[in-house]
C-alpha cells in the first residue's frame, strides 16, 4: 500500500480507515458501555464474534504480510488505522479490543521457516498473546549496557539465568521473546534473542499492580531455563539490532494510538464545552476554555504530521529511528496534556468513571515511560543534532 501523496490519502487507505472507524463506533463502544469501566477485555463470546467478523471483512492482522494471512498494510497505513482503532475506552491499552488481531511477532521478521510455522502463524491466526522481554532491574533505557541476563551454551541448548522486569502480560502469554547476553565481551554484538514457551521449566512470571488496571507488568525470572538452540531468532549476537528494528517499526503505530485517544478526549471536551453553561454562558464562550481547546488542536495536528512523516520515511526503507523517537516523545506528551485539559473542562465529571477520561488519564501517564521514556528519546534526538 502506497503512502500518502501530498495531502491526500490513497483511496484504499481512506476506505480502510473508514471501515475501522465504523467498526469501533458501531461494535466496540456500545459493548464497552455495558462493562466495568476498568474492564481489560471484552467477554470471550463477544471477542470471538467480532474477531470472526473482522476476519470475514479482511480486517484481521492488518500489519502482517499477506503470505502469512495478514493484510500487508505498511507502517504508514497502520499509523492511519491505529489512530481510528484506539478511539474508545480500552483503546490506549488494547486498540480494537484485540478484535483486529495482533501485531506481527518477532519471528515474522527474522525467524526460520520452522519458527514462523510454529509460532508466528498460529499467533496471527488465533490472536494469541505474547510477551517481549528486554527491560531489567538494572535499567531498561540502555539495553546494550544494562542487559545482565545471561545465556550459556550447553550442547544443543542454551541455559538462561537472570531477571526481566515490567514485562507486560507475561503471565497470560502463550510464548514470548527474551533478549539475553550470550557473549559478555562483545557489547552490542553480544546480545541474542530467544523464543520462550510459557511452560518452559525455570521460566517464572510474577505479576504486580501499577497505576493502570490493565496490561499487567511482570517480573520474570529465569533459573537454569534450558532453551533448545533452534529457539534462537536470527544469528547469535544480532539480538539487539533485531530489537531496535522491532521497536522502530512499532513506535509509529504506538504513537498513532496516543494520537487517537487524544483526539477522542479532545472531541469530548469540545462537545462538553458547547453544552455546559456557567453563570449563564456556555463554556465554549469562555476565552480560557477556547485557548485550551485551540492549543490542543494545534498539537494534535502537529502530532499527526510527525507520525505520518516518520512512517512514510520508514516505508521507503530509510533510517527512521530519529523520527520514531520524535513521534513517540511528542505524541505521549501531547496525549497527557490534551487529556488533562479535557478533564479540567469536564470538571468533576472528568474524574468519574462515567466517562473514559479518568482511565485514559492514568494510562496516559504510563505512555511517557513505555517504549522508552521521554528523557531517553530527547537524548536520542540531541545526539542526532550533534552527530
């Protein structure tokens, strides 16, 4: 699918975006209104029904290559789609409630044919949950220096020992990938990536609670965890480069989800300001409120173009790591500011569970940390300026 030309989206992308928009508004939002405001997922029967509906409509696993049963939508297209897919109560945690399928797992990009058949294709086909383990207690922002989790070769296996932390949904996943140090003397070239099945002896996830009520993070321990050598993804010592590639691919749709929820909050604030009166005058007539909404509108438009520019560059095969950092940094901070303004405009209603704003407010705080904290992305951007 081609990226945008000038200011116009390709017709097929516009159609796809509109399909997703209708699905969210007609299928997801009405169901969410019947659930607990902090519900992490749809009821299983509804999930299965909507999953089947999206498969029949060709909306399943849009980002996956067509040869693996996906939609073959590129990074730019997914950024456009994720903006729509995230505009509902669960959208920041789980766009579309998983009814559009999962994002392509690591073996799709660097796995062997056997790994793709055994792990990637079933995951895409059935919407299985996976985990991605890189962060460690010693620090997650500098993986090259912080990774202490070790894997030692023993015959036709590798034995892993160490700890990972803040690994989302590791206790629910069928399998996942872990990045470990296989050669302590080679720095960035001494890190490799392995597939871990949920029932592997020595693999122990321990969930704990955070400010969010969903996407539960885990401390994951590996104690003499023996993994067959054929579970390594890619070549030995190339794990960190695979990790960076996957993160760059994911950061544009991740940023687009930030944008989508911010747009939904902004829309709510505008409607409330038009309807709510104080001292005989609508909030929309108050300059303080007008300026809050005007600033939000400017930031939302700027965010979209930062995402689109970076995703377009990535799809051209160019190095888009800088643009990915810019998009992630700006979108997550704009998300927080826009939701904060929306809560303020709603007053007391903004912090009740009658509206999704208070949930988004809590979840938005996490987005300035996940996928790399804002400070690290500023460091990446600054380095590029002096390079």
